[in-house]
C-alpha cells in the first residue's frame, strides 16, 4: 500500500508570498496532522484534522491555515511568508480514532525555502 | 505541559558497537503514549515503536530494544551491533492519552555509525 504522499517535494518562495502544500493520507486513514520542522529541531505540531474538522491547533499564527477534503487529503496554506517559515513541512496520517491515540505515519515532507 | 528531552545531540560509534539513545519525558497525564521515530537523510520520519503508560515491559525487535521506566520518566532506545544503515536522526515523542493526537517531539539525537 502507498504511504503518505506530499507535494511538492521542494518549494522556493519569496517573503510575502502565499504557499499551498498538499498531502494524501494512507488509504483508510481519516486523520491528517501537519508539523513544521525547522533545521536542527524536532517537528512542531501545527494542525490536526479528522473527518474534515479541525481537532487541534498548535501555537502558530493565523497566517497558517489548513483544510481536509472529503477524500481525506489535506492542504496547508501559509500566507504572507516570512523568512522564519523556511522549514520541512511534514504531513502524517493515522487510522480512524478508536479512543486511544493511534500511530501517526509520516510522509516525506515538503521543504520550503523563503528568500 | 508536556516535554521531551533528548540530551544527546550527536553520538558517533563504530559499526558493531552497541549504542543507547536517551529520552526523558514530562507529563501530568496518567495515560500517555511514547514513540520513537527514525529520520534518515531523506527526511521522512519512520515509525519504530509505540508504548502506552500502562505497559512497562521492555521490548525487543531484532537489533532494537526499548527500556521504559516510569519511575525515572525515561524511554531509552538501544541498538545492538550497530550498522552504517542505522545512521540517522532519532526522535522520541509523547502524546496524551486523551484529546487530539498532538505529538510532542524531542530535539532528536543524530547517530553516526562509521564502518
């Protein structure tokens, strides 16, 4: 079975621009989470979506937004890009919520560079 | 607040040596889950193990073993007879047993295994 896929692989933008990152979860997984990983640090939680609804949001400004589609794929949008938004953006999917936290499986990430 | 500390920034070993990666966590939850992920140079986080707070049994999977001790809030990871392919950054992560599944990561330990 295919794993989590993300597009694009790499992206270069300039300050002030907008970016959209895409994620397709593992087949059968209904939950998608987004993380930001700055070079040399651990991933930081941005959002989690389940059944198209936001279940949780990390400590990120309103410039960051996301949504989940009926096929459970997801988009992460970042407006008014800053140099500090340069990072690896990771998407993770997990199976339907069963009451206990399920394992999150990660995609290869999108490396965003803001110039 | 939840916190994961990986005090070892980088470890260098020679092939066939055993190596232990340390992980110390903080949480006020009585139910929580601990994870280890491997991040090779390609960037994708690879799931290694998931442990809940009620199961303190140590686990062995091939050359990998994990030692979970609630008394010291530690969840250490040992690689026996290390190989060059084990070179990667390893992350320990924590999530609460309730609410949405936000993973809190440590800063990672870079393992370099030389021939």
